[in-house]
């Protein structure tokens, strides 16, 4: 046995945790490396739900989340907090995920100490600086800082090549979200009492919204379209696990709180959530991760955004970008509720985001990288 080195895995939000869990699992199985987990806890309850489900016990927890935190406070908090852990742990590689403030600031902290960075879910782009905001810039800057780039798809790889990232530093692995999803979804999942108020004999529309660029009037229009849909279709139920952000909560409660057949519920744990998606008729969301999960479950998605960094499923026909205009959202959803032919054209299981083995590929490259590094010393 040769000791290859120490890997520090850093993440801070719910989606990062879901997508890093399979990577941590694979890394922990490699005896020749030490895997240390640092959570910035940019999210708290929503993060803890995932840590619990996947049995991840962080070695370091910065516990940064504050109600109504802004981009400055979270970014500087991560930068300074990660700095201290790096000084203590002295890892040989830092692994980050995606496009959050944690991703960018942790990569910068590692760069300042000349520690190499591996970026999981690299190369997603809209090429629009402000959409999604601030994720497009977070991930672009992270690509500049990273040394190993794990791209989910060929298209993501092409985006990186266009930005002069060396071909030999990019690996197309698939998205680790599919690894997590496969471990989680079962055909006859029992929701227990958690969703007891939901009438599964009706058609379920799963709704989530949280994007910063949708805060305010754009989110109002989305919720108005939901009310229009409820007026038009008596056989639908809206299940809306509401993000913990008070900006989203207050608006959702004030506009949808009184409506029958709308279930405003707490963020669900990943297991019931993924299984609920699997039993839904239609998904309306501005989420990034759900654009990857729903297509692999054969669920049509209307994306409540003007841009997407995940065009693969749009091209395949399972996802449609509809924006946030009240009439447009209503018309697109109405069509899928009323027109079975159009619905079935969209409701096909496709898998552009991976085969469920992405994390294994990532761990293998990390081992090879550490091995080569050891040889070079
Ligand atoms: C963050 C990421 C976004 C990602 C999203 C996933 C940034 C700038 N944004 O956005 O890229 O898509 O997470 O959900 O990195 N809150 C709680 N409990 C929680 C989580 C959040 O109360 O467990 C509340 C807090 O008041 C917090 C607020 O939500 O201040 C916003 O959290 P923050 O991480 O800053 O932004 P998100 O909108 O969640
Ligand atoms: N999710 C969850 N519970 C919920 C809502 C979402 O577990 O109540 C999962 C979802 O399946 C996906 C991830 O959280 O894997 C997406 O998180 P979010 O939409 O907050 O972030 P994004 O993907 O847009 O960054």
C-alpha cells in the first residue's frame, strides 16, 4: 500500500451535497488516500437533510448560514473559513462542485495556497453573465482556478475547450446526480404520513422556485400562472416544497397559501422528493439539478428561466425553456395537461446526463492524479 495523499472535499448547499455524496462514497473506498469532508454550511437544514440521508459526517463544519445572507458575506465567509481548514489539513487536492458561492470561494482559497483544485460538474454555460446569477460567473471563474475538470457531457467539455482549458485536463464522466438518483428512486416508494394531504389520484404538478434572478415580479408571475392553472383544471394538485429562503417563502405563502389543491410544504428530504418527482405528472421549476433528474425519470419539465446551461434535455425534447411570463407559463402547462399527444412526446425517459457511474470515474482520475504527483516529487 502506498499513501497517495489527502483529498479535501468541500461543499455547502443541498444540491452540492446530493451530487458530492456519490463522490465521497467512492473516495472513501480508496484506502490509499485520506478523504476529509468540509462543509461550509452555506445552507443549514437543507444541507443537513442530505448529510443524514447519505451518512456523511463532515470533518469540518463552518456553520456559515445566516438568514438573508448576501453574496458578499457568504463569499468572504467561505474564503476565510476554508483558508483556516486548508492551513490545518494541508490537503494535496481540493474537490469542489458546481457553481455556488462555496464552489468559487473555496477554489480561490485553495489557489491562494497553491493547492490543486478538481471541479466536479465543470463546463456548464449559458454564456450570459447575469443568467443564472451569480452561478454563470461562479462556474466560469472556478474553471479558471481548477486543474482537473470533470465535465458531465461532451457539450460541457466543448465549452471548456473553447475557453482554452487543456484537453488532457478534462474528463467526461456523466453527472453524479444520476448516481444519487439511481440509489434513491424506487417504483413503489411509500411516502408514509409526510404527504398524507396530497391526493395522488389527481395529477401532481411538482413546483420549485428559488433562483435569485427570479426574485420579485418574475416569481409573482409564475405563481399567478399556477393560480390560473388551478382555476382551469380541477384534477391537478400542486406540490411545492418551498425553499427556506424567506424571500421565496413570503411570496409563496402570500400568493398560494390560501389555495386549495396547493401543498406548500417544507423542503423534502431527497428520498421522498426524488420519489415524488417520479410520481408526478409534470415538473415546473427553475432548479438546475431537477432539469437533469426529471428527464431520466421520463417526466416533462417546464423550466421557469430564460436560459439554461443544460441544453441536452431541451434538444432531446423532454425539457422546455418557458421563462416566467404568466401567460406563457400557463399556456405551456395547459397544453401538456390538455393535449395527451404533446405530453407523451415529452414524457420519454432520456439520459444525456450519465449512466450512474460518474463518481467512480471521478475517483479513478483523482487516484491517478495523486499517484502521478507522488511520482513527480
Ligand atoms: C444557493 C446558491 C445557488 C444554488 C442554491 C441551491 C449561491 C450564491 N447560491 O442559493 O447557486 O442553486 O443554493 O438551493 O451560492 N436558508 C435557510 N436554510 C437552509 C438554506 C437556506 O434558512 O438550509 C435561507 C437563509 O435565510 C439563507 C437564504 O436561504 O440566507 C439563502 O441561501 P443562499 O445559500 O445564500 O442562497 P440560495 O438562494 O439558497
Ligand atoms: N431537492 C430535494 N428536496 C426538495 C427540493 C429539491 O431534495 O424539497 C433536490 C432535487 O432533487 C435536486 C436538488 O435538490 O437534486 C436541487 O436543489 P435546488 O433546486 O435547490 O438547486 P439547483 O439544482 O438549482 O442548484
